[in-house]
C-alpha cells in the first residue's frame, strides 16, 4: 500500500485537473447538481450518481478544493481495493500468492494512473467490485442462504450501480457466472428453505432481471456482421492499451512515449497456458491420484467467465469506447492468471513445485518490470509541465489563481474551448465561479453561413458587459474550430475583445485571454 500510494501520488498535480474528474465537485461544494431532492444531490450526470459527492462534502469543507484534496482520498480508497483483493486471493489460494497478486496490481499502469485522476470515474467502481467479490466468496463458504455477507454483496452491487450505471455490466456478469460455476453450493443453501420462499425469490430475481433488461436493452446495439470484427478489434486494443498505460499516455501527452503492448495479452495467454499444462499433466497420469485443486480451478473459470461476459457487454454497448470502460475488466484477468498458475504449480510433486514457483516468479518479475517501464514513461513526462495536452495541463491551477485576481474586475468569464469551465468554477471562490460560463458549444456550432450568425455575434460580444474570454493556444486546442470561430466572430464584432498581453509566461504557453466591454451597471447585470 505504501508503494502504491507513492506511485499514485507522485507529482500529484500532474496531469492537470481534467473536466470529467471535476464533475462531482459542484455537488460536493453545495452548487446545483444535475439532479437533487430537498437540497441533497442525487445525480451529478445523467448516468452518474452523487455518491462521490457525498463522500467529498466533508473533505472539501475541511481542506477546500485542490488537486491534493481531490486526488489523495481516491488513492486511499484504492488502497482499500488492494486490501480486498489481497483478502480475496488469500481466501481462495494462499497468503504468498495473495501478496504476489497484490504486488502485480500495485504496478499495473492502468490501475495506478486512472486511479490518480479517477478518470471515468473508476475508483469507487473498482472498490465495490472487489468488495462484492470478497463478500460473495465468503457467502459461498457458509451453509446458510441468508447472511450478512450476502446482504453486503447486494448492497455493494447497489452502491456500485448508483455510483455509475455501467456497473450493471459487472452485476449481470457476476450473477450469471456465479449461477453457472457455483450452482451446487447455491442449491445446497436452498435445502430446507420453504418452497414458497424459494418461489418468491425466483419471481423477485426474474422481475429484477426484467427491469434491468428494460433499462439496458434500449442502450444495447449489436454490431452489424461487417463491423463486428472491427468492433472486437477496437475494444481489444482498448483493453491492451489500458493494461499497459498506453491509453493515458496517448491522451495526456502531446508526444506520447512508446509503450509496449505485449503485457496486455500476455496475462490471458499465460492463463490459457497454465490451464492447458494442468490438463496435459492430468491426462498423462490418468491412473494415479492426481491432485486437482477444484477450488482454484472453479475460481479461475469464474473469473474468466466474468471477464468474457463483461467484454461482450462492452462490445454490445455502442456508448462504450474508452479506457475507463475496459478498466472494468481489471483485475479479473490477473485473478484468473494467478489462480491458473497456482493450480498448475500444485499439480506437481513437491520438488518440481519449488522449481515451477521459481520460474513463475521470474516471469512475474519480467512482467512487472515491463509495467514499471510504462509507469516510468509517465513519470518522465510529469517533470515537464509543457508536455501535457491543453485539457490535461497542470497550469489550470495557475489560471484559477489568475482569475481570482483578474476576475474581480469583470462581469463575466466565458470559456471558449472545451475542458475549462468545470475546473475553474471548482477551483475559484464562489463569487468568481458564478461569473464563469461554459460557451464552447456556441463557438463550435457557429457558422457565418447560418441565418442567425450576426445575432449570435451581437449576443456574444455585448459592449456594456466587461468580460474575459478564455481559450487554449492554437497548439493546445481541444476543438480547433471553436478558437477559429471565436476569432472570426470577434473580427465581425469589430475586434470587441482584445488580447490581454500581460499574463504570466507560463499561462501564455497554454491559454489566451481576451478582454472586452467597458463594464456593466448593477441594473444591467440584474436584467441579464
């Protein structure tokens, strides 16, 4: 945990506070959420609940909003995920194998980097997934049908779904694969339970499944046959670049480092190899009392089936297409691989077992070394603030400090490009944050050929309003057309907004500031 905390908090301000990372901040600081009830935030986005906002409300009240107060708590939550993963593997394998599995998770670039920025968000998703797996395994070991572990697993699934609706991928995969792999344990638990109660539970499960299908089916779109192979290749590539850290490197940096992709598929290839070797050894000695650890075998198959089920659901969901979606597969691939390696090792004699464990340890070290190279590729870029793309630049915090001074003397602050407004509104004090407007859709969609083009120009550059217009430099633009359209609109308005040349040099490398208007009276502000 100390090693993971050191890796995840290294240069904690880099990359910069990203737009998606800040979605929950408004609800956590008392600003209007996407959905609320009696002043309590319920949703921060159409498919993201306000659970994270609830967690962070006391944190922001005590420590304010900063990169440290936003990111350090999610690192601590991920430490809880590591602890649950260790407990899960220890319960199914041994403490030594559990420690090795935890070490593999600690150096996983996708887990470390996407935890740091909670891009997706993914941190609570991973925590509830690990909690649910651990509690369900614990429930399967008990003879009773009803227990606190089952109630806890159901609660974890509910909280995971409330946190973000695509958690339903895991819930569906978990429910189906558990019934397939552990049906004997489940049937044994039903023995002695009144038939009426069993029938009622069956009806409830079917009703819940029907409700899930009612919600999910409109979102699912099976790909056409000609595009199916392309879709599979796309999602598989996403899985690979997520596993190696290539995804975050490509998105964060202007010149992404080259990161090897082979560890992305090696985990599953190693799992298949260990299972095949176990099968070969078993058939070579059919007459002997060949030890097969059925617990580890079923655990391995359980994880593989969940991996496959989630992968198929991602394929069938056209809205899915980002590394934060494929991180849903983590750490099921690693769990299956360690279970398969344990299974193979324990089919050997004691003397051969030590040799096999040594060889497996060497392979693990080589794999971990490759993953560490992915982390090191990120860390080298962290030392150069100018290496980040505009939307991920750490200088957004300097821009907020600039607005805290300059914003006191203007009426409005307009963000011309995508990926500024959420961060600045959260980082600036309330009086400055209220002036910030996210106007990038207006500039992106504007065209001189549209009938309302002139009216849009007049509405954007009001002479009686003293305003700041913030945009990225040409090199850093997220949507280059927004900057071009803004400059064209400004020219048609008679260059109403003049470029501010007296800005800190570090800001000038990423952002441009324009100022217009002579200032509005209190009456005109109220009228608007």
